[in-house]
C-alpha cells in the first residue's frame, strides 16, 4: 500500500456541552433499566461518547447540507467521501481523513426516566409496554479532539471548507447525539475552538504533533469555527424544513408522572423534573416523547377521518416514524420535538385525592393518594419547538391543524386529562418554511380572541390545509 503523503494535520479542540439530557447506550440490559448508559470502564462512572458516534453525526450532517435531508443511499457526495471516506455502497474505497477521538466527560450526575406506549384509541397504557432508561445530566462537558489529515494531492480549501461546516453543526444545533434525538435528547453546543496546524514536512511540527504540543505561531483561537475557513463558497445548504416555535400558557395544571414517593412524606405521584444545569435543584419539563405521543394520536385521528385507517396510518408513520409493531420497511421520524421547560410555574402545591367506588358512591378502602402536579401562574409560559424535515404540503397542513388544536386546548398533554389537566391556550407562534425556492415566515398572535397573522400570506397557510383535504381524497 502506497503512502498517503500527508503534508498537513489540523487538530481542533473544544468542549462539547449537553444542552439537554442525552442517552449513549452500551447495548446491554440490566435489571435496573432497559437502556443503561455507556461509561468509562476504568471507573464505571464517567460518561463516554465513542469517536465513531461523533464522526457518524458529522458525516450525516454534512451530507444533509450538500444533498438535503435523508438523501438516498448511494447518492454521490464527493465532499463527504473525500472527508469521511467511502461508504460500503461506493465502488471506490477511500479512507477517512477525519479522525475523532473517544471522549470521556466529567460526571455531573444522571437521571432515570420511565416511558410507556399508549393505545391511540383510548390513551391508556398498553400491557407490558413500560420501560425505563437513563440519561446523562444537562451541562455535562466532554473534551473534544478532532483531526483533519491533508495529503499533497488534496484540494486543501475544499476539504477545510467541508470540515469546518461539519464542525459548525455541533455549535448551531444542527447535530444531536445519542438515542431519541428526534424527541429532544442529545442537543449539544460547543465552547471556544482552538486549532493547531502542523506542517508534517517540518521536523519541529512533526515532533510537536507526536508529543501533543501546539505548533508555534500556528495556533488559532476562535468562537466561530467557520471563521477558520477562508473559502466559504461552493457549499449550498439544500435542506428543506418546516419549523414551528410556539409559546403557550398552561390553563390549569399538568401531571406527567415521574416517580412514586421516595419517602413516606413524599407525594405518591410527582410531575417529571430534570436537574438544573448548575446542579442546584430541578425544573419541571414536558419531555419531547410526551409531546410526540399526544400529537401522533391526534394526527392519527385526523388522517383516519380524512383518508381511512390504512392510508391514514401510512401517512402518520411517514411523519412520526414506524409503529413499534412494524418489523419491516421501518421509517425514521421526520418530526423533531424538543423537551420543553415549564417557565414560571407553581410547584409547591400537593393535591389529595381519593378513588370512589362506583357502586356505593363512597371512598374505596385504602384508595387515598396525593399528587404534586405543576400549576399555572399568570405569567407562566410553555414553549414548544418542533421541526419537520423534507415537509410536503400534506405535512404542513397536518402540522397547522395540530397547532390549532393545541392552541385551543383540544389536545391534552400528560395524564388525568379527564379532570382538566394538561391543556393550554396559545400566545404566539412563528412558522418558518425553508425550501429551495426561499424561506417564508408567518407569525400568529391572538388579540381579544381574534387571531392575527403577519409576515406572510395567510391564504397560503389555508392552501396547505386544503391540500391536506384534497390529497386525502386522492389517498382514498
């Protein structure tokens, strides 16, 4: 095998910071949890992210920039293959020029959550569908080291341009890591960047690279990694996305169960919280899985009425991902929903309740229990952030109907919806549609019970809902 004739190595260092809880699994199962975490074997405690996982995320992100989201398998991508090597379907075999080191983070704690699959018809839990998983805490920091290798026959500017654009995905929210990325987990950001460039034809630089020292006079510190590339031309963002940023107010209370009382003095049921980034306390949240489950259930009802059960289920699976019972031709979710922090809520109230015997009308023996939901306040806010990749008109129309139902309090989130929990009313929504033809933007607000739409043609929004109806007729 001939030498690659390496002339330059560019070593990039930064800190990877978790903006939301993340799950990096080890592939095993324990009695304590169905989805355990990957840890450093030396102390069985520190969180670990394999370099292969980060490298795969960088490759996927750059390919989506160059060819669009969910580009077809085997679709040519010269820049991606030049940087990250050939895939298994390529006739040419190229070695990756990007080297990503495994990273071990500093332990900041972890949390354990439970999930359950619901029956869409009744919104009740399916039998034997309860599972648990662990998450690394928000603000866990991982030192990151990534290296770019450049040979003498390479186009340096092209490789460097693609390299920094891929790394920028770690900073701008374009890349999430770990499991359940489409449900708000694994969101990351980065600290300042430090870049050292080594000329491998010089003995001093070669020794500096071997010993891990920064080369003299060729080290750069940047806040934005894109500033390191002098050639920004030739990389057009071909992604198409629909993004909805909505703010709601909680009508009364919400209860998404997290655990039973840990001691005799604790309430029997407590709303789900996650640790604060600084470790000083907890904050109430609505997981992306809760949003997705409620929206999927309502989307199924809409599409079933519009196109029939079979066709409607296929359309919903295309957007939200295949149902667990489907074993072949599975589809990944195209809708991504972030975990929401419930802002300015009241969390100090405990509600006592008792189960009633339907035959006698009296309290059941031993059925007294207490709950600690989250209650609304006048200035409380609940943000919802969702994104649909490669949206078609039907997806846009369906998402607008779902937004309308959330806005009017017709879609409850969490448990005990029959007693009024989990309902919202809309305050403001921003709709951003990014397509190859350009970007469109609408802002929806409510004034004295009347909706106001600014920034774009409101008739076009209506046309998306109309297209949902017409396409549904075709599906029938």
